[in-house]
């Protein structure tokens, strides 16, 4: 092997490692932004539920405890989402470690790295979508349960329940869009490398 060939392979390995590090930092930033948006959603949900409870406190309506249940369920959902985002970062680090194992053969490293990225992203995206779908279904079930209570039809409770459902659906749709864009961007970048 000539010195020129060896030098080129070492440079390729360094570029691959730099690319992997940059990719991981990008993912970490996306995760931090997602976590921040989830924290803001919890704050807004808490304020909204407190406001609704205060407004409805004077009304002779049973079941205001459901607002507390809904708030706790949403906080649990957010905690789960944050854990899954942390898992994505851990998977990314695992991909980088695996790619470094292939560092002696640049072509093999690139192919292996891209395959690992795609597999990890597909798994993480599928898990996130499942959780989002589950949470949306649970929220819808809770809303329907509230609306089926005697004396709720045509009252502010029904209006509030519908409003909460729309708000939750909006949060879920936004999270899915963020997830899809992040996944698409990372896959596209990996394919071009």
C-alpha cells in the first residue's frame, strides 16, 4: 500500500468521523428543541386546564376532577416523548460507534453508517408515531367520556372538552410533523454523504 493511498484512507476516515459527530450534534439540537416545545405544551396545558377549572368552579357540574386526570395524562405523555427523544440521541451515538468500527474501509463505513442511520431513524420514528397515536386515542376517549356524562351536552363543559381535544390534536400533529421533517432531513443528509 502506498503512502498516498494510506493518507487518503486516513483523511476519509477523519471526514467520516467529523460527519458523524456533526450529524449527532444536529440530532441533539433537534431533540433539545423538541423537548423545549414539549415543556411549553405542558405549561400551556396546565394553564388552560387551571383556567377552565376556575371558570367552571361556580357551575354545578360534576367531574371537574377529569381536568386533573387529563393534565396528569398529558404530563405523562410528554415525559414518555422526552424519554423517546433521549433514546434517539443514544441510538445516534451507537450508530457513530458502529461506524467507527468500519473506519478502516471507507466504502464499507459509509454503507454501514447510512444503513444504521436509516434503521435507527425508522425504528425511532415508528415508536414515536405509535406513542403519538396512542396518546391521541386516549385523549379522544377521555373527551368522549366527559361528554357522555349526564348534563354535559350543550354546556360549557362540552365546549371546553372539544377545545381541549382540538388543542391536543394540534400538539400531536405538530409533533408528528417535527418528527417527519427531522427524519427526512437526517436521511437525506446521510444519503448525500
